């Protein structure tokens, strides 16, 4: 990565899951945004991932309440979704 590039990142975690979004931004564009100038001309290609529970809860034990399994509940699993955006350059005439 060039020295004039930064990674802009946003994350959020709550009971519905977690999300992380990040994007490479060049230093001049970051300065435009931080100075309150018009940032609509800044090209962004965000990528990221989310982690959400799969909705299945597993109760501890076989249904009978004992002192060893009372109140034990664990998540059944998680769903991870990844999204990537990349810029691809194609030379004119290359695909002919």
C-alpha cells in the first residue's frame, strides 16, 4: 500500500450481530472530507463483513432441569457474509 493511502473503517456491534466496513482512501481525499469540503467527488470502494447469529438457540441438557444445566443457553452458530469491491482495469483490445 502506498504511503499516501489510509484505511477508513466503521464498525458496529449490537445484539443483532456485528458489521465492519472499510475502504482505502487517498490522503488528499481524506483531507477534503475532514475539512468539510464537498466529498461527493471522492471515489470509494467499500468492502466489509457482517457476523449475525443463525437464529438457532441450543438449550443445555436434555430438558430436565438440574443444577448443572439450569440457565445454560448458547448460540447455535453464526452466519458470516463478506462483500468485496475491487476496481479492474482492462486494456482496450485485450479481450478481442
